[in-house]
C-alpha cells in the first residue's frame, strides 16, 4: 500500500513538472507571437475580403492577446506533444510505445492538413455562401472578435477531426475495434458525426455540413485502412 502511495506521489510530481514546462512554453511562445500579432492577424483575416470592425474600446487589445495566445499554442505544439509523450510513455508497453512513435508524425501531418483544408477552402467558401444572403443592399459589419472566434474554431475543429483515420488505425492495431465493427456501426457514427459537427461549428447548417462531409469521407477511408491493417 505504501509503495503504491509513493508511486502515485511520484506520478503526480511528474505530471506537475510536465504541466509547468507546458505552461512556460506556451507563455514564451505567446510573448513571441505578441511581437508579431499584427502579421498573424493579417494572415487570419486573409480569407475574409471585407473590413472588420471593433465595437468596444478594449476589443483591439483583447484581440491582440487572443492572437498571441493562439499563436503561442500553435508554436508550442511540438513541445506540448513531446511533454505529453514523455508523461504517457512511462505507463505504456513496448508495443504501444512503438505504435505511438510510428503514428505521431502522421498525426501532426493530418492536423496540419485539416487546418489547411479549413483555411484555404472551407472558410472562404463558407464565408462567401453565408455573406451572399445579405444581397447587394446589406453591408457586412463583422466584429474582429466574432471573426477570430469563428476562424480559430474552424481551424482547430478541422485539424482535430482529420485525426479520425489515425485514431481508428491505432485502435485497430490495439485490437479494440475491427473493420467489421466500424462498418456495422456506420449509421450510429453518421449521427454522431453530425452531432459533433453541430457542437464544433457555428450554429448554421451550411458550416456544419462543410465539417460533416469530410468527416463522412474520412470515416469511410478509416474503414478501408483498418481492413488493410487487420489483414
């Protein structure tokens, strides 16, 4: 009992140390991003061809801080991933470590692919579609705060959901799911995908479909890939 207690204490101390490193890394990267917040904001605004407005005196300052934190998290991702790996790997078996090491580069690639897909295709198309309902007699006056929340949510949402094939591949390797299970539960997953899209995206049907459609394709790709892995 005493040994288990000591092991738990060491585990919590290790978690505390890793969290401090992660927080300091994000803080340092956020300070760096703050110095280039104007350039980051210009990059984020590029999909939107109109001017943005602010409706409160403190809004530009708050937006600058949000951009700095957003950039800090993005730039800190490699270190955050490394710290998570160092903490988790101590409790994994050799086989599980090997799988995680193999899948890690692909995980980063898929996240960047999803984020790029959102930034270069989904967001511009979605914005054009939504703004078209204003016609020629309505002028869009979108606040910088609302726009930043929209675009960061979309980028992170697509980055995360593009991990779907990798998650199912890993679960198949571990023997937790099978291709037959995924195929059998297709209808359930389709409903879950649309529920997830409704949670992760702004409350309009078109944006939800823009997220749900790639998810459905990724789910079918996942079934195909798990069949290859299973054999």
